[in-house]
C-alpha cells in the first residue's frame, strides 16, 4: 500500500547548522526509495554498503514482488492445508506484530488482504481499469482472513491457503531495523525514512531537532505542501492516505486502501492519518488500520489504544484536522483546525 507521508527534506533539514555536516545516504528498496541522515562521519563509505546489504536481506524475507523471497515461497506453497512452516526470526516478528494489531484494530489491519489488493489492481499483478464483478469479489473474499493464521515461536500454521501481504508494516519494520543498525555503530543522531515511513533519534549537528512535514492531501503528484510540521523527538512517524494511488472507472474513484470486511476500497472522508509511535513498524500498521476504519471509528480505535494520531478529513472542497488525546499531549501547543 502506498504510503503518503512526504519527507520534505528541504523542510526537515532546513534548520541544520550549516557549519556542521550530516551524512546523507540514499538508495532504492522495497519498490520505493530510502533516505538516511545521520551525525556519522563515514570516510570509507562503508555505511551505505551495510544499509544496502541489510535492505536486500529484508527484501529476500518479506517481499511479495520477489518470487524467491521467504514470504513468496509460503504464499505459493502447492501442498495441502493445514500446513506449518518454520520461518525466520524477522518474519515471525513482523507477522506477530501484524496479528496483534489485527486483533486490536477491529480486524481493520489484515495481512491476508492481498487477493483483494491484487483484484483491485494495486498489487504486484497488472493494474485494472474497471471494478471487478461481484463473483470475482466474493471469490477473493473467500481467500482472505487472518483467522486462518496461527504463530507459535517460529512455527507459522495456515489452516487454509492464504496470500500474506506485509506491505502495510514491512517498510516501517525495516526503518526500525536500519535504526538498530545505526545504533549498533554508536550513531545516536539520525533520521531513517523508507517510502515515507520514518523514525528520528537524537538531534542534528548543533543539537537542532529533527523536523518532519506531514503532507497536505492533493491529487496532484507535483504538490508537496505541508499541512503540519512536527518535531517527533525519539519516535517514528507513518502516514496512510487515499489521495495518490487510485484509479477511476465510469466516474467513480477507487482508492488503493481496501476494507477487508467489505472487500472494497474505502469510501469515507478520511484523506490521511498519521501515527506517531515509538516503533515504526507499529506506526506503519496502525496508520493503515485507522485509515481503513475511517475518521469516526478510527479515532475511537486510536483512543482505545492510546495512539498518537493526526487525521486530515475532507469536508466538501476543504479539509479539517482531528487529533487524538495522545497526539495533543505529545504536542501541547497544537490545536487542530476545526476541532473544539
């Protein structure tokens, strides 16, 4: 699922002490790009090699685009079910987090939604230009449901065939993993971003704080305006929105975000939701879950789970903002537009 938090580097790094130097590293991974900025002289240039190598390893575990990845081999298992697979520590960790958030989000976060994502043209398969028919929809719905997954240690059991798609959590988890790699090298001031999901630690040179721009929704890919600029501190930030990745058919706009309970793209007025969390994998997944749930139920779920959540909601041709209690406590000087 496309992630829509834009890391506005011109804003994020604008306050940097120009006399001090940040090491900037960038590359491609997981079908998107990554950026790392850190207070870390690296004259030999080995840090980028380490980051790239680790991201290749993560892709070989969790990618649905690589037919030889660990996850793809499970998804393409040709045998009978129930079936049990011994999986890696990394894959077990991510699936465990995903199943926990599935249970706590009223099932809105579902890693088995892949057949529906593919059916609507937003997965590794070819895109479509019209909505699927009811028969196709019901067939895909019969192939989904996280209740078919159990995990005990490193033993993953599927009672029925399932196509597991970790795109709603894997990028955030990879951000955390690269953060851990930096900290293992005693790098305490950094910003890591993959496909819009990010985490910050410490400060920039001169003790300037990291600043992150939350994007204002726009259907124009060229627009990169900030709705809000925050200083997360030692935290992760992830955003999910429906305004860039979609297709239109017969005048109807279909979002890339699929509601697993209906099998259809979301149709509510929530344009984007940002979650700030200590863990980027969880921020990533929770942002997806709240986006699927919509503004009312999504905010209820955020409050129940004490999540720091910021929503941008459509109201006709304009937008209003809404924030959870935890978000307001984290940023006490902020009051959302349109929220009493």
